[in-house]
């Protein structure tokens, strides 16, 4: 047991609310060894983040409450053992940062926007170490070099909003490593990052762990990421551990149906599926929470939905025999980068630079690339949410750029967008019902409010939600539910053409699979045409008939999605493909040896 670093015994963390007690973590026990990476995986609400906040003693009380019979025992390097739950607030504060440090999920909300990045790391160092500010600055610059931040001096003096998502996450890692902790808790540190940035962050964390000898608890909803970094895995579901074991055992021989569902619902790269398996393919849960297992293996579930290359080619042959519904010709969208003393623009950011393509009715065209490549700007330019500098956009025979404001308003009924963040695109002061009927009122659909509410109820059912939820507000729903509500609002206008802008990037893989399946079902039922924008090539490949790879405002590569994945022509595309965490068994074996 000399290798033991942390023991969590019978952890119970409950939240007492007006609507009753929520058992966020319910009698959970696990351990962490020295030099080990322990992966904790599960959907939102499974209790994985609350477990680690409990270890850090960061659960707000009230309403949070950790049971008195719970134990979190830390085995210090000097041989002493301490129950972290029995320490005073001051003693626990001394452990945070020095012995246990945490990297939070969203670096922008964790970094103070009014202080420079360097100041915030220096503050953490001087708080926990007996060093001068000058020495702390030197340590900070060394840390910035270790986490491979470009131009550490510039980053030191930069504010958080001046950095990219990947750079902010590196600053958070530097801050967490500043006091050389024994345990590093990483809570979804790569969620919503580009796959290439994610790969660099994962590699960096492995290198730092090997160099510093730290142990890591890595929290994520993505088993593909777990395969890249973890030694052991804990699978959590509704506050309980349902399975744990080595990463190889979990991937080669999952025992619990929930684990099988998580493994199966990741879009496979080597196969084309008509729909993604979900957790419900492996288990059913009744109103009392009793799980009934369905006798399916992961391979059987995937085979059930497999589509042959011939079927894929025949589908595109049918689509391309039609007249294009959208034609984009030599489209350019520039933003001013610098202005002179008189306000004249002296240089431009070429966000969209001479882009041309067609889309056929019923087709899904995928736009993929790293952040800043221009894919979102292209989508918004097509809808005239961003002004184009030059070029043509022809939708259903009409030139979009030549329409008047009133004509464009009428056109938007047929051309809709589903935004990346459903919470910020829903008005928090309006009920869900009001949000769904609002576009109907603006465009004069239906005769009265009752008819519109009836339609809203029908749409809620269509997106697998309940009509009685129409009187609730956005904050009362999960991320996946809010995205379904946004889809229902989009359907309210009966559009023909929909742009999905990173609409599943921040969702759990299991919820992501449900939303992707919903979008495909709606495409088949209503004949929608999609532009599907994402930085995740595996998701784009699953959704798309054809794929456009964008880089620095230009098209790098365009063609059938399967052809681009199997035979990429450009180095940039190859880099995107190689960065996708596949969860390949051979790769896991090679890493473990």
C-alpha cells in the first residue's frame, strides 16, 4: 500500500433543494496511486465533477453537504496520512495548490478578466510559496515555456480575452503545476477545443506528469480521450460507480450496459452508419431507476446500422442529379485588422477568401477546420448575418446579397441556423413555449396564439421532449435538452435549409449521439438541406455526404466525406484526422507497454 496516494471512502455528497434532496454522489469509493492517471467518465449529472470538487473541499455549503461518515484520505510524501474532510478551512487551503491542484473545465470563467495571465499565476505562487514577486515571475515564465506557450513574455502581460482557448487552458495548467502538486485534478480540460489543440494538451499533460511525477484524476465524458491518457477508468452513472478497471479491460471487455453505450455512441471513423447507437440500445431505466440490460454487444449495435459504400455512392448520385439549392461563388468576407490615424483600414483579416461550392436539396455538406479557419463566418455570411465583401450567394434561384431587408426577412423563414451555445441563444426571461412561438408570430404563421402553442407542443414531441415542459425556462433544462428546444424553434418556421454551427460540440457523447440521430431523422422526414459546421472531423464525417476542409479562410479540400477520410490529399487534412482520439485497442496496448 506504499504506492497509495489518495483514498476516497464512502463519499456521499448531497444537495438539499426546495424540490428535495439530490444525491449527486452516493456512496462512492476509489483510490489513486502514485504516478497514475485515473480517468473518471460519465454523462453530465453522473457525479464525476462533484466527486472531485468534494476532494478539493469546494462543494458550496449550503446547499451541498458531504456526509460525516465519508473519508478522503491523503497519503503525504513524508508518510503522514490526513483525512481532508476533517481539516479546518485554513489547513485545507494550505493543501490546495501545494498538494492537490485543479484545472477547471472552462478557462475563461476560471481566469479573472481584469488581471493579466502572468499576474494571476504569480499570485498563486506567492500565496503558497515563500518567494518574492520577482522570483515568482521567473518561475511563471519558466512554467509558460514548459507548457509550450509561444512568446511567454507576451502571454505574461496578456489578458485572458487576448488568448485562444488552447492558450488559456495552458495558462490554467501552468497555474495548477506552479506549486508542484502531488495530485492534479483535470475537469474536462479539453471539452470544446479543436481536436488538434486537444491532442497537444493531452500530450502536454502526459509529458508534465512524467517529468514532475504527479498523479492525475482526469474527468471527461469522452472515452476516446480516456483511451489517450488514462491507466485506470471509473465509469459513473447517476452518482454511482457502475464499472471500474484498467483502460484496456474497459475497452476490450466492458461489463456494464452503460459503459457499452458510451463506447458505441462515438462516431466510428472506419465505417458509415445510418444512425449512431445510444445508451438505450443497451439498457432501459424505469421510473424507479431500475436498469434492465439489453443483450447487445458494441460490435452488434454498430453492425445493425452499418451502411455499405455502394449505398453511400447511390445516395449522392441521386442528390447530385438535382439542381443545386445553394450556389456560393467566389465569396469573400473580410474584417478590418488595422486602421491608420485617419480611420482608414490598412490591413484586413481574410476570414472567408474566395470560396465556391454548391449544395443539392436533401444533402448535408460538412464544414470542418480548426478555430479561426472561417467556417462559422462562412455560415453566417450565407445567411447575411455578416456582410460579404464580394462574391455571390444564390439560394433557390435568388441572389441573397441583392435582397432588400424586408425580402431577406421573408427569406430567413426558409434559411435557419442552430447556434453553438443553446443557452445564450434562448432568452432566459422567456418560457420555452414563448421562445418557440416567437418566430411564428414574427412571420405571421398560424391564426392565433392557441394554434401556435399547439404547434409548439407538436414540435416538442417531434424532438423527443414533452409538451408540458413548454411553461419552463431555459435554466431548468440540461444542455442536450436546450439544444433540442433550439431545434424545435428552428422547425417552427418549416425551413428548407439549416446551418448547424457547432451544435453538438459541448455535449456529452451520449447526448451528442441522440441529437445527431434527431437531425438525421428530421432530414429524412422533411427533406432538409444542412450545412454542418464542426471542428470534430469524426462527427462531420458521420453527418455529411460531402465535406469541405477549411484553413485560413480557404478551402483546402472538398469531396465525398468517406473519400476524404480514407484518402486525404492535403497535409492539413491529414493532421486533423491524426488528431482524432479513436480509442484504438492496438494504440492502448502500445501505450500501456
